[in-house]
C-alpha cells in the first residue's frame, strides 16, 4: 500500500476522535465570579489583597508550616554559625604563584641575528608576516591576531570591515603570509579564498 493511504486514514481517525471527544466531554463554562470563588477555595489571593510581610514573618510562617504539629519540637538540626569579633590567628602570607608568560608569535622573516640587529631600523612596509588562523576563530579573534602581528592598526575597525563586506563567515583556516602594510581588501581576500 502507498503511504498516502496510511496518511489519509490517520487524518480521518484524528478528525473522528476529536469529534467524539467534543460531543462526549463538553467543557463547562464558568463565569468570572465562579472562577474567583474557585481560586479563593484553592488558596489564591487577588492582586490587591496581598499583604506586605517582612522576611522574618515569611520565614516564621514557613517554619510553622514545616514544624510537626504534635509532640515537643526539637531544636534545629542546622547549626547557626557565630561570628567572632577578632580572628583567632593571624593570616599567614602566601607566596603568589608564578605565571609563565606565553611566547608571542614573531614574524618568520627579519629575525634578529646574533648581534641583535634585524637589518631594519623601523617597520618595513615590505616585511612579510606569517600567521595562522585556527579552527573556531571568529572574525574578531582574527582581527585581534592581525593587530597583534602588526598587519593592521585597529582590530575593531578591521572586524567591522570584515562584517560589512559579509566575509566573517567565510574566513578559512590555514597559515598565511602577508606583507606589512597590506590593505584590508588584500588581507580579506587572502584569508577568505582557497589557497
């Protein structure tokens, strides 16, 4: 048999069941006054009838509700802490844990030689910088990485450019090499197209 016959039968069955339940179990209509009386019988209050109670009154009411009604009451099983006005012993100074700083990525080209010179007195516009876009990096994280590497001057501005150009969702994972001084368009083209 075909699926359409099963679906047709199922639909007809649902409609017939609904009609039978509507006829056999009519809902009783209640007036607003009957609804209010029923709510009051269940312990509900109207919005204007609520009393302002302090926290201690509410806690006393809860304790009275939870306390056993017959027999002597036992003291609370939860001890109440007492605060002493003076510390019992002077706190001992502890050594601060040492934090090892993470190494910052450095460009692969123009590394300092043994004498400490890079060969450039300042930032070279043609200097190549290599960086890696890792899985899960958002456009903001990529912009921060590029700012840290010196490829761009403002991470927020570059991130807004990526979003404006609708390229934030197509940034590709990989290792890229770009010259310092490259424009936003060149950088975005490089990190969003296949290598």
